[in-house]
C-alpha cells in the first residue's frame, strides 16, 4: 500500500512552504541594500540572543523571545528604517523577518511561558507534539 500523508502533515508542509517563500523574500529585500552578501548569514542568528531572557525565568524568556520573533515587529522595524532612510534599521527588520521565517521552517514557533520547548507549533523535538 503506498504511503499517504495525513492532513496534518500536508498542512505543516504547506505552512513550511509559505515560510520558505517569506525567507526568500527577505533575501531579495536584503539584496536591495548595499551590504556585502556575508552580512546576511552573519546576522541571521542574532535574534536568538533574545533567549537570554530565559536566564531570568521562562515567562520573561518567552516574552522577550516572542517579541523579537514576531513578524509584525520585524515589518515595523523594516518600514521605519526604510521611511527614515536608516539602512541599519532596514537591515535589522529584514533580518528579524528572515529569522522568524527560518525558525518556523524548522518548527520553532512562539514560546509558551511554561517551557522553552513548548511552542505554538507543538513541542520542539517531538514529532507527535506530546510533552515528554
């Protein structure tokens, strides 16, 4: 009998394709800026510094992490940078947007305040999305 993916798998793949499209859009936008190509890979993981909030407690960690991984925040930063002609701010918005899309491609979502691995996309590292 041939393998047939369930509806949940199909939806996850559809969402990953959407995030991939957004990540590629961020690369196109980055290429409109006057930065060397290596700046993008150098900066792409910088939003994860926001996880430092977990050193305080999970609630602060989740809030800080979610703020810096929210695409609306990224778009506001990008548009303000563009509007005010501040290339570094525009770059920051593009990096925030690209990073959020990249995270979601790999299954990392917004964090709940109970556990770093508990996200709106399920539990990180658990294909069945069941808490260990």
